[in-house]
C-alpha cells in the first residue's frame, strides 16, 4: 500500500498472484506517487464487497505513473486492471492491457470522478468494457487502441474520444493466438 505522500520506484517487477479488496497488487492512496516502469501485473485480483482494481487502485489525488507495463488476467468487480477514484491522476503510458475481466464494469480500466491519462496504449480483449468512466471527470486518452472488448470499446463517457487524438479501434495483431492468456504480447509487423 503506497500512501500519504510516499513515492517508491518499481522497475522491471512482476506482480503476480496477489489479492486484496482494492488494488490486488498495488494500492496508491493519499497523494502517493509511485513510479512503475517495465513491469508486469498478472493473475492478481480484487474481490469481496469492494473489488476495485484487480491489479491497481488509486484515489485521493494520487498521481501514480505507469510506463510500459503489462496487465493481464487480473479480475475485479470494478476495473480488472486499474480502478481510479476521487481525483486520482493516474498516468498510463505505453501500456498493454489485455484479457482482464470485470464482474460489473471496466475490464481494462474503471474510473469514477477521476481523470487518468492513457497514452500510446493497447486496451484489448477484456471481458467487459475496455474503459468505463463514471462521475464528473473522465479519462484523457490519446494515441491508443481500444479493441475487441466484450462489452464495447469506445462507449459511454469516452465514446467521443474514439475518433480524436489519434485514437483507434483496430485489432492490435498480437503474435500470440491467446493474448492475455499466455502472457505473450509482442506485435506482428502489420500491427496498426
């Protein structure tokens, strides 16, 4: 649990097999600002009455930064990969988010009254929506591919971002036949 102004650095880490009520692998709260580079979040979960963020939960103005992470196989009630609440300023850059289930909303990301930034990322093949946003604030998404999510791609509060800021909805063309299931996320040469 990162909280109360803490700012740890995680580089090239594997977060695997963790469970919590919120933030199965990592909880970022109360102005904490962790930096996570080149890390993998696999088979973590958020369960119970809350079930927020199978891999990551952030709230209370926390501004965690994720650069080049992979999130896969991380189930939750809300936000299979990431759940962001109450003015959290989560920043997700060059992320691959695939194969994460959400029982109620947001297989990839669930945001409530927060405005995370999602840049240059792939959000594909979730069991649920790729990104779900509720409340007054919405994520700011650019140069990202949201595709093949079972409950929709550019839907709800993010629908108007699907055709702006170089966003798209196209098969990312992973090399693997089972992206998100076998942990292999390299892209074929003809990936968009």
